[in-house]
């Protein structure tokens, strides 16, 4: 099919799917490789954490700025630049010579990744009218669910059979293809009301988050009363207070916090923070548990975790069709309760648990995630005007990235601290120390359960009437094309 014969909204969707697929697959591949990277570079858990946290931190810094950059310089230019930066830094990550250089290149990779998702989402939601937002959310399901399925398996095979460096090099052909497609087929869109760049908002948000994450990462090893730990945490919180006060009073804020005055947008983001924080935190823990304690290879670990993506893929077509009938409140509530229960099942997993039981938990977890994520994505922008879409997308993605960073940092912190505590009380033999390590993982998974319960509380704040625009039934043929049209572009 010729590109010009395809409605423009599907061209936007295809470009966004390419970028989002690369972004998500990169994170799932990296999680599988963490134990190998730790052994390769002789790094402990607290340091290895920053291969993930450093990237998420960079995302959280650049996501807010992406809204203004896209509006000011054009979404096509910004999306193309993001693809270029992500692809280039992926090549640098693959060439890293020590853990410090890898973390540095991951932070650079976050510059591109931080712009990909919000700018792409803004283009997507501008291209799709409100009554087709559920369909647009189903488009997001292509990379959101296929990438996590392929990432652990591909990453595990590359780590075991080729080299860990190829978990980053694999991004190169995808990134170059997406960049070429963007330059050829997308059109430029600018927002005349972009205004000037909010330097103070950019600096306070980035520095505040960096200080908080650093304090959380150092607390378990250096002590929570250590001056540098207390000082960084207090300074980080203080900068966030300054950020909120500044953004609410400046005429042209980087983070349009006023949008949180919209009930649907605010409550959906609160729900998102808890659900994403728990989801990413658990995906960080499980490969470490399977490889470090169970002795699985990277490929075996990937084959054990990927059923979550299969569960999500299986339920997405159903949830996208049920959304106009049921509405977001009941779907999100049922989904997050399911995520809470399946996260709690990891408290009964130990060194003897059959791997098929773990795979079954992950599959069920995926079905419940689909039940909550599709309505959340569809409903969040229901009451946002086209003029605010870019800023709203940046704000939503900032929230998502901060949630990811905090989720990983909190669960890693609990794991490190509880491991030290349990080992100090364990007998000096291998069996007792292994049991102590399992108990520490159970404590970390329980922290994930508590985060899920916060999400349950937030789900009760959702009002279906706020999402009325996104619940209108569009043309049935349009909804069917969501799953057929992208295939024609491949």
C-alpha cells in the first residue's frame, strides 16, 4: 500500500509505534542483563541499579522539557532528533568499557528516550479525535505489549549466546528505520503559544529528582542518618516545593501543573503513578531473583518473565472494546486489584517453586495490567484541549517516568536493606544465607504490594462521566483497523 493512500493518523501511529517499541524493548532487555553486567563490571546491586535508575532519571528530566521543545520547534523535528539521540547513545552503550561509562551513556540515552514518548503521544492524540482515543490506546498496545514479550527472550539469547553489548546494538536498525520514516512521511506541527523556555522549572525538577533518588539509593548502605543521605533527601524535597510554587505562578511553566486542576487528568495520573511504580519495580526485582538466587541463565529468565506480555496482548483487544460499555472506573479498579493479588503471589515463591507457576503468575499479572492500562490511557486525555495536548502529554509522561524511577529505587532500597538485616541474623551456612536472601526478596515484593494498594485507593477517585468524550462509540470499522492497518505499513 502506498503511504499517501493511508490516512495520516496511521502514519503518525506507525512512527510512534517504532519509537515506543525501541524504547520499551530497551528497558526489558536491560533488566534481563543486569546480573551479567554486575559480574562483567564487578558492580554491586546498589551500583547496578543506576543502569536502570540513571536512564529513568534522565527520562524524568527531559520528558517535561519535551512538551515545550515539540511545541516550539515542531513535533517532527523533535521526534526525529529524539530517534537520532536514542540510536546514537545505544551504540555508545554497547561500546561501554566500565560501569561508569555505561551509566553515563544510559543517561545520555535518556535524553532521546525522554522526548520520544511524550512528543509521539502528543502527535498521536492530536491525530485521533476524542471518540477514537480508545482506538489510539490500542495502537499503543502494539509496542507496549509486544516489546516486553520479545525483549526478555531476545535479550536473554543475546547475553547468553552473543554478547551483552548487542542488547544495545539491536536498537540501531530500528532507530534508523524510524528516523527515515519520520523524515519522509510525517508533517511538521508547531504550537504558536509555546512561549519561552522555563529554565527554573527545568533545573529544579531535574535536580530535585536526582537528589531524592541518590538519597534513596545510598540510604541502605551508608545509613539513613548519614549527613549526605539526609542532606540530599531534604534538598530534593525542598527543590520540589520550589518547583511547585514556581510552576503555579509563572506565566509559561515547563510543567503545566494547572492541568492537575482537571479532575480526570489528575486522578488518572495518581492512579498511573502507583500502578507503573509497582509494575517497573517488580520487573526490576524478578530477573535478579531468577538469575542470582535460582541460577537461571539470562535466556531462561527471559522465558520466565515474558508471559506477562502475553497476558497483556491477549486481553487488549477485549478491553479496548469493553471500555465504551464499562467505563474506566470499574475497569481500572478491577485491574489494579488483580495486579495487587498477583504481586502478592510472589511472597510464596522460593528456591523450589516450579518455574511454570512463576510463568502462570506473570501471565495473570499481564491480563490484569491490560485491564487497567488501556482504560487509563484512553481516559487521561478525555477533557484536555488540543492546545494543551503537548504540555499534558509531557506532564503525564513525566509522572510515568518519575513513578518508574521511584518504584525501582524504593524496591531496590528495600531489597538491599532487608538483605543486610536478614543476613545479619542468619546462621553461617549456605542454606541459611540463601533463605535470608529469599526473605529479603519477599520483603521487596511486599513493598510492591503496598504500592499497588495505593493504586486501588486512587482508582476510587475516577469518575466515568469525566471520560464521556473518550467513551463515545466510533465507527466499528475504524476500531477494527487499529489492529489491521499498522501491519500494512510493516
